[in-house]
């Protein structure tokens, strides 16, 4: 169903036009233009605060497809990320995502996507037609445990179905990454479980692995604490992590660096790059122990003294990544 024709009923029962799709620049997190196709997200991941915040900001009380009827009024940005507070391939978003990508890619925009959904075949074909403009597609799978995923990610496809995205992307020569986000301590970060996921990613044709520990605050932390499956994990969220835009409770920095370092080494052994999102704990980025970037390090130009295969930087203060490698169509 297209976002341009989707309507929702408000709490009084009357119909109203849903909010419009907008493209905005987000300087704090990925320093990129961003777009959501829904307000809220039907995947309903227990740990995600951003979907609920996005819905409230747009004045809706349930996941709602945004209005794409004025697509031609959107100015195509140089690059865009899908999506900061939703999922581009949640059921409500699929049709609008394809329409938006068709519009942006044909006008030279570079796109990066993170998803826990299933990328439709026709959208894969579209991305393959514009391969030089695809920064990457990161597939979110943090655990192969079906029970864990059903509890924490009730609306998402199974882990195996999501991992199949990597095969399908790799077959078309599209850059695919495995995204372990969020990692719950004890529940998700055992060496054997992490190694199994990296091996899956390598076998299926991924080029990189990215991982980030869970963080939470306020009502979202209280919600997690009420779920027995992650009660032990929540007791380990003891440090206030400095993030772009504020602070949140997460695991101690030492645990992060140990786990990220382990993942970097395992990834390297399997021929993959590793990075973590620097915006989610500024101390990780400042440590220089692992590569910390919200962008695809293989697609963007690396610093002169670039990161090693594991993603480790030569040291704090290395130059920021910049600019796509490929020439953008006029």
C-alpha cells in the first residue's frame, strides 16, 4: 500500500491525512540526510525508543504510513539514510520505500539502508541498477535464537529470513553488512554466538560487520526492566554513556571495547571489516581501539593513514571519512 494513499483514523474516529514524508539533515548522528516512510514502526522492537518518539512527534498513536503524494516536491539530497526512526521494509513502508528510492536514485542520490525486514526482489533489482550509488544495506540480526527474537522483535521476520537478504544482495554485487544492534549483555555477547553470526555473514557474502550495545533511558529502560528475558542484561546497564545528543545507560566502556575488539578480530579472520556506531558512545570513538563510524567504511574514502582490516584506527584524531568514491551522475 502506498504511503500516498494510506489514511489513518485518529482517536475520535475521524479520518485525516497522515503527515508527509520529509527529508532532513541529521548532523548529530550520521551527519547525513535521513528519511522515514512511517511514523512509528510495525516491527515493534521492545528496545527501540526512536519509533515511539517519531510517532509522537508526528501526532499519531499507532504506526502510520506517511504521505508520499508530494514526492516531486522533495529536493534530492546528495546522500540519504533509511531510516532513523522506522524500518524501510516494514510492511507499511515497502511500497513507499520503492517509490522513494526510484525517485532519489534516478536523480543521483547515494543511499544507505538499515533493515530488519525483507528487501523485495523488485527493490533489489532497482538497487542493482544504481549499484555505484548504494552505500550499503545493513541487515539487522543480533541473535539466531528464535525465542529471544520473538520476545524482543515481535514484528520482524525470523533471523534466517533476514540473513537471506545478504545472499540476495551479494548475488547482485551490492554491498551488504551484518548489523548486530543492539547487543544485550549476557544474552547476546557470548563469544560462540558472536562467532557464529560472523561466520554466517561471511558465508553469505557480506563485506562488513557492525555492532553496538543496547542503551536506554527513562521510560524505555523501565520497559526493558519489566521483561524477564532481559532483566539480567538490564542490571548491567550501569554506566551513563555520552552520546551525540545526550546520555543513556549502557554497559561499561571496558566491556564494549572488549567485545568490539573480539568482533573485529573474528571479522578480520573471515575477511570482513568491522565498525561500530561512534555516535552511540563518544568514548569508543575517542579510544581509537576500533573503527567508529555510522557510514560504510568501504564505500567512503579512507584517511591517508587508514584503518586496518579489523577497523582499528591508527590513533585518536585520525581524519574523518569523506565523500563517495564514485562520480555522481550529473
